C-alpha cells in the first residue's frame, strides 16, 4: 500500500462514494482508454492491484494528474473536481447544491413529515463507520418524539450499549435526577447522543464517526422540533455548535440553532467526578426551565431540608 495515502484522503473518497450511492449510482468503472465512467454499470476489476489495493491511483488526485489512464470523475457528463481547492472553485452550480447541501440548520426548508421511525429505518443496521464493528446495540435515542426539550450526550457507554438506550448507567441516573429536578419526567424529554454506537473503551468519538452519525441526529432534532437543546459535555456542545473551543468558554450561554435554543452544560459523568460543578449545571438547567416556562421547584422549608 502506498504509505503516502492519507486517512483523510480515504475518508474524502469514502464520502464521495456515499454521496454517489445516495444519488443511486452504485457502481464505478474505468475504461482502459483513459476516461473514467461512473454509473450503474457492471464493475470491472481495477487496473492495478485489485479491489483492496489502496495504492490504486484513483484514490489520489495528485497521482491522478500524473497518471494518464486515471480518469476525471464525471456525472451526467459533468466533470467533477478532484481536489478540495478545485471543488471550492470549480464545482458547476447545478452540482453545488447536491455536493454541499445546506445543513438542516441552515436550510429554511427542512424535510417535512420526517418521523423518528423513518429516520430509524434509514439508519438500519448501520455500518457507516468503524464503531459498528465493536458495538453491541445501536442506541438511537429515546423519549417524547415531540419533546420541547432534547438532551444530547456524547455516545453510549457499556450499559447503554447493552440495553440500546441512552443514559441508563450511573451518569444516566444522575441525568434522570436532573430532569426530575426540572419538574419533568424522562419520558417527557428526548435523549440522544452525538454517536449512536459505543466507542471502544469509552473513548471520545472520532471525527469520521461523528461525521457519519451526526446527520441522523440532526434529522432527529429537526423531526422533534424542540424549543431547547441541552448539550451535555464538550463533545456534544462542540459538535452541535461547530466549535473547538473548550466548553468552559461558552457553558451556560444561549445559541440559536435554526429556531431551537441551545445551551451547553457539563456532562453528568463529569458531575460524578466533580460534584462541586452541580451548582453550575443547575443554574444552566434553570435557564432552560425559564425558556420552557417551567416553574422553579418549591423551596424546601428548613424542616423538610433536615
Ligand atoms: N454518556 C453519554 O454521553 N451518553 C450516554 O448515553 C451515556 C453516557
């Protein structure tokens, strides 16, 4: 295998393949005369190396320029750009909207009539990222499909992976207490994660895993149409808000995500390790309660507190 072949380049290639797959183009071949053809044609063996040979020049735009038989990708006779710079400059307008569709939160016209059932069925027995190899169960999300309040965590842990439900372990029990302190029941809110499969050893999800999974979360959020989204922890906050800043810089502040108000607070697992941060989280949750019109819980009398 070519040692210069970078993982991001492969990811980009994979993204293109997925994109074509979405367009209904399921097979690709190149002819030996020098033009590349994409379409629903019978696949032919790669010119060099076979299917698993990632040193095949078609994976690399720079190699492609130097290798005469490697084709420029085309669709419907329109040449597609082969590098990011070129893609930004030269993408034909008729393809621009397809290749760079607006995110759900940028478009004024999110898909109508989407239901969580449709989204779940589209997700299927997902193998879009490597997490599928080690997961036990997909954790889609749970709760009220019309919730005003959505909580988004990072990804399933061991208990969630075994049960197929988000936030059912120790951190989940604390989240349930937080929800109940807001005067709600768990079934009244919706709970989901940035990724739906457990990352091995509970590591943070990686960029490619988030990229594969987030579209489903965004569709879920659009289908639910909550007033408020609470991001639990930095992975949720950074990915939903599109920032790499540390959560401590923007925790407790309001952001707008296409009509939904978003606030980031600390993850319940962090609170298990740092109980002193519970007050900060409670302050954030009360801000969410104010938006949702939830009454603050009655103050306990000193006799009740004792
Ligand atoms: N932590 C998360 O971020 N999500 C879960 O579902 C469980 C623990």
